[in-house]
């Protein structure tokens, strides 16, 4: 048998008058009433964002101020709603990071299309695109809802870098053992 | 000032007093609607309405933010909204009765104030306590019941004149419920008046006399009737919840099964009149309960008001008496709201069963018991 018959006790006289139960309920609600509110009064008080939160996608720079994106366009290709548009560009030869070769000329994320899935962050080989903790954005026009490159860097700021991949590559090249 | 007032014709005096009482009860009813929202919010762990801020008053330092947190401007906004909204009348209603129903709701609620004393002052000339009342008539409680129960007509009229399904069901439920609970309510106050009207002096049903008999010296004299007759107080309170259509008895407008009940087809100002009438009814019901069972304006059991205010100026004594009475009344209004946000609604058959099979026999047994007890005590 997959079920069990629960024996129901007949209600006692006190229970049948409802009164003790009602008083118990009143006690509970009174306790709730004098307790501080649960509500967060939103625009003034903000929730704490847990680590790993997937907010608005942003572009980040490394601690040396180099833009990490190399415009490989993997995020553009992986993006399920096709929210990302990248126009790749060359890094000028006189730039200290010229050995990186490429950087985006234009980088637009259409926030009306973005579904905050985080695939762009996952696919990025340079750890350049991050879904950070901005969760609320609004605008009056469709154009305003497209984050361009300047806006993306402004939102992203700088994140710590564990690898300094391109610096190591340059150092190795200068030491004579670089190259593919 | 007082001379000018006393020199006016009697009907002008009476209308002035009446206007003051109405001017008091309507803001109380309005404040109740705000209190309801705030208390429900606090019980549910929310801050409640606190965003609206009016120009002028809202920008006064300290006071403005406090008023804003309390949601006072929401109350003003609600009131203004009701007054200025477009007056929509559905095409299928019976116009005459449709307009009549809110009036029939409001008028009896306001009329009952006439016989309910809301305080007392010490009259130095006669050295006695006089009630603050519009008309100290002997019928007292009888008038409250007679006029107060007229408000059921408004629910029936509203339900019927709306000419639509849910209001009609709401009206039918309201009439059945109010009539069933009125019986127990009336029976539950009989022992109080049996006790008040000791043989000898002229009999009275005045509410002032009830409070007077709770402010006598001695252990039995100063005892509030809630201690002397707890069962009467209980039956009266339960019937009061049913009579004022409050949770858990709000059958007439149980929004889950009847949309809005009898006022489904009503909007804007007419709806707000129903609302004010409901709160006015509740305020007066609480007031009557306080007078009958909780010693009216006596601050504590066995502590009558009279010696406390005997030496004070008339206006101060009157103010103290009225504040004590209103304080107790407000506690009961709070109780109504507290219960509303605690209990779920009864099913309609449970309401009827409770009224006819439980409360009414209890009330009848109660009357018989107290009648015998009082007869034995007074014979001894």
C-alpha cells in the first residue's frame, strides 16, 4: 500500500469554539506587526548582489588600462538573440600594445535583445566581457538601449587579471622563444 | 461665545451640534481607511503607503517626512480621486434606487450618533456628570438598533438596483446575514439592561445610564460589564463583526466569489459613500460596545471619571472624558482590522450555521441565566 490512513482525532470543545485558535492567530499577526518590515524600499535601499550574478554585460580593462577585447567575435557568433555587433579594427603600430594586433573599433550590445544568458562571458577567450551586477537599465528610445563601446567600458571598469597573457607573450617574444 | 450659542434658536443649536458630530465621524472613517491599509501592510511585513507627498505640507522639515511615512497624503489623494472621478452609471441599472442605495447606507450610520454619548463633562451647577450627547433620549440602545439595522436596506437596494448577478447575490447574502445576527445581538444586551434597571427608579434604555451604573462605588458598582457578563460581551462582539460585514463575516462583498459583492457596479463617489458608511457603522458599533461593556469614559475598571474631573474646567474635563472614550473605541477599530488580517473568511453556510445554531441558542440561554440570577440577587 502506498498510502497510510491518518487517524483524525475529533476536535476538542475548545477547538470547536474557534476561540483558542483565533487568539493564537491574533498573537502571530501581532508579532508580525511589531516586527521590522521585510520590504526593501527599492530605489533608496538596494539589494546586495551575490557573487556570480548575471547582470548587464560589460567590457573590462586589465589593471594596466589595456582593453582586453581582441575582437575575435566569438561572443557575437555565440550570442543566441544576436544582441552583439562588433566591428573589428587594427591596433596602430605605435601603440605599446601593438603586438595584440586587434581591438574592436565598434562594439554594440543591444540591451533590448540581450537575454542575460552569459554565453558571451563563457565563450570569451580573453576574459574581456563580463556580466556584472548592474540589473536595472532604462531608456526612452530604442537607440538609448544599445550600449556602445564607450558605455560598455564605463559600465565594466577594470577587473583584476590573473594571467597578463599578452605581457607574458611579449616578454617571451623579446627573449627569443615566442611565436606560433 | 457660549452666550451667543445659547441665544440661537434651538434648531440651529441642534443642527450645529449634528454638523460637528458628522464633521468628526467622516474624518474618522477616512482615517480608518488609511489605518486599514497601514495595519494590513505592517501585519504582512510591508511599510504600506508612504510615497505620496503633497506640495506645501509635505516639505515642512521633520513633520512632512513623518506624514509621508504615515501615508497621510495617500489618504488625501484617495479622497480627491473619489470626488473628481467621472461619474459612470452602468446602462442596465435602475437609476433611482441605484442612487438611493448609498444614501440609505450613509444616513442610518450617521443618525445613530444622535443617541450615542461620546464623552461626559462635570456640570458644576447640578454637581452631576452630564453626557456629551446630541440627544439624551430614554430609548437609547433601541434607537441604535432600530436605525442601525436600516442599513441592511442599502445593501439590498444596491444589490437589486445594480441589476446584475454578483451584486444581487451579495445583497441577498447581506440581508440574510444581518437579520440572523441582529437577533443574537439584541438578545445579548438584554442582561445589561436588566442589571442597570434595578427596581425602583424609572426604567431607561439610555446608554448614559449604562455607563453610570458602571461607575458606582464599591466592588460590584465599579465593575465593567465585560467582567460581570463576559458571555454577553462575547456574543455582542461576534454579532458586531457580522453586523458590520467585517472579516471573517464579510459575506456581502467576499471578493473571491462575488467580485465586489453588492457594490460591484458602483464606482467613484457613490462607492466611497458605501465605504465611509461601513467605517462609520464600525466606529459607532465599537463605541456602543465600549459604552455597554467597557465602562464608556471611565479610564479604568473601578476608577470612575467623575471624581477625576470634578475640579477641572468644564472643557478640559469633557475633553478627558471624550478622549478616554475615543481611545477605547479606536482600540476596537484596531481590533476589527487586526482580526480582518488574521482570519480567513467563513463559508456562507458556516456563517448561517454559526449564527442560528450556535450564537442564537447561547444568547437565549444567556438571557435566561442572567434573568434568573438578577432576579435572585435582587430578591435577596
